[in-house]
């Protein structure tokens, strides 16, 4: 067994989540995929077992605000059901803006209901004309009589229609590019807030992905996160801490697929022996396991750094690397798992085809993997490593 970097207390939490995942979520995974319905029963299971509490401080009703343990929880659940793993990751994504930029009164108003899971959260940055290029957003927030009037819409928002609270980014100064963006908390019962089309998708089918519209929604100034113009910085600080959650979803998918392919390779026989004893299959299994273990090392290191208070450029780089590597591993490894199962890998009776479909989105959302590469290279280009080359002629 690989060396376990978790403390005994952390292992207890992991084992609780692992048991819930195996016993209660795994039997639902195929049905969630087939029905494409949001799994409220899984949310209820999380509420009953304080799973959302993992990511919140005790003073706001949580059990201790550990980023590492949030990643471990997403990983464990995603081994059996990536839709259910995403529910945990997006609760963190949607709450981070309040944790990082909220004032005490905002934290007291919003966090306890998020920690208990009474409310689900969402993060609304993307628009039809603005995905990788977030400064191109067109949603506006106009100051008016001590309130803001929010107009426009967002697309591809996870938890659209099931979230109570949306952290929304809008232009308060449309001519100021990144510096003209401001962040707001928008509650679903705000007059003028509307949920549009929910998209049918290739994978993570039980998760809702949809449009939301702001038809002149009046938002109290008390719901603005940070100052006017700080929205882009807040959005990026959130992503530095949430991208590893997508890495954890990818790692869970990769490890789940590896475990399934391994068991299959022990029992399926061709040419007089289990396929796992054919060297080409054995080599694939070894590569899959090695990639998962390497991905886990990077991901957990990133979680530990967040828990130790890492911020700024150092965090940006490792968080992008963890997201990039874990999710590229997810795509590679789930594809190999389908190959190991042969024809059975391609049919819906076996879970690996679902895992392969689910893995694809992890390379796309929260910044595509092309964007992660740009981020990592940009940080590298800022570093001064000249001293390493001293004496190299
Ligand atoms: C299922 C799902 C859930 C989502 N959930 C959310 C959510 O909860 N909240 C939210 O705000 N958004 C969400 N998104 C949006 C997601 O983050 C965006 O789709 C993603 O960031 C890419 O933006 P885009 O689709 O506009 O692609 P584009 O930005 O149009 O990119 C198209 C292609 O060009 C590449 N590309 C773009 N710019 C560059 C560049 N400078 N250099 C090299 N390559 C480049 C991209 O990598 C991509 O391959 C979700 C999307 C999906 C599909």
C-alpha cells in the first residue's frame, strides 16, 4: 500500500466518506447518470453526515475548514460517482467568495446555511461570450439608491436551479476591463432572478448546468463582496482554491476506474489466463496506478499548502498544476480502463464508460487545461532561476 499522508483523525473522516460512497452512493451512480436528475438524496446524505461541514470553520457551523479533507472527500465520492463528488466541490466553489472576501456580517448571514447544506451554492462567472476570457463579460451592476441593479445573464452554471445562493461577477465599470468587475451574492428568491435552459450533457449528468438571468435584479449593497472593482481578483483567488477540487474529482475518477479495471483483469480470462497476466495489460495497469499516485501526491501537497495559508503566485501555480495533472490523468486512465474491459468497457452495464464520459469535463471547466498550462508557464516566466545556471557555459 502507498504511504498514507493523512493523520489518524483525517483518516477517520476519509473512511466515513469512503463508506458512505461505497455503501450509499455507488449503488445510485448508474441511475443518476441514466435519469440525469439532480440527486437530492445524496445531498440529504451529506447533510445527515455533516459532509459539507468539512469545508467550514466551527464558528460558522462547520467541523474545521480543511481544504485537504475537502479534496479527500471529493476524491472518495468521485471514485464511485463524479456527479456526487461535484456537489461537494461546488459547495466549496460557491462558498469561497464569502469565506475569502465576505465581511463578518456576510459570513454570519450565509455560511451557517452552507455549512449545514441547507443551502447549496453556485459560482457564476461564465457567459455566452466570455469563458476563458472573463473580462469580456457583459452582465452589469449599476449603483442605484444604495442598491445595485443587476442586468444580464450567465451560462453553464453548475447548480443552476438547485442553488439558493449564487456568487455572481458583473461589470460595475464596463470600460475598465478586469478592474471593472465586482462580485455579489445573489439569492435565488431575488425578484428578477430567473433560471433558463438546463443543458443536456455528455457526462456528470446528474449535475445541473444551466443559464441564469438577472432581469434588473435589485441587490442590496450589503450583498457586495469586497469593494467595487475587486471582483476579478476575488474570482481568481477563488479559482486558486477551487481548481484542486476538480483535480480531486479527476483523481477519484481515475482511481475508481483503475480499481475496477484491476478487478476485471483478475477475473477475465483469455488464452488460458487472466488478462492481468498478459504483459500488455499488466503494463497498462501499472501505468494507471502510477499516474494516480503521482496525481495524489501533487493534489494533497496543494491541499496542505492551502491549509497552511499559501496565497498568491505560489498557490496559483501549484493549484493549476494539480488541476491540470489530475484531470489529464483522469482522461488517460479512464480511457485505458475502457480498453482493458474490451467490448464490455464500451457498454453501459459496466461503469467505466460513464467514468470516461465524466472525466472529459474535468479538463474543461474551472479553466480549460490549455488555460492551466498558460497560467503555469506565466508563473514560471516570472521566476528568476538564473542562479541555477550560474557557471553553465
Ligand atoms: C458542465 C459544465 C459546468 C460548468 N460550470 C461552471 C460554473 O459553475 N460556473 C462558471 O462560471 N462556469 C462554468 N462552466 C464554464 C466553463 O468554465 C467554461 O466552459 C470554460 O472555462 C471554457 O470557456 P468556453 O466554454 O467559453 O470556451 P472558450 O474560452 O471559448 O475556449 C474554447 C477553446 O479555446 C481554448 N482557448 C481559449 N483561450 C485560449 C488561449 N488564450 N490560449 C489557448 N487556448 C485557448 C480553450 O482551452 C478551449 O479549448 C461550466 C461548463 C460546463 C460545460
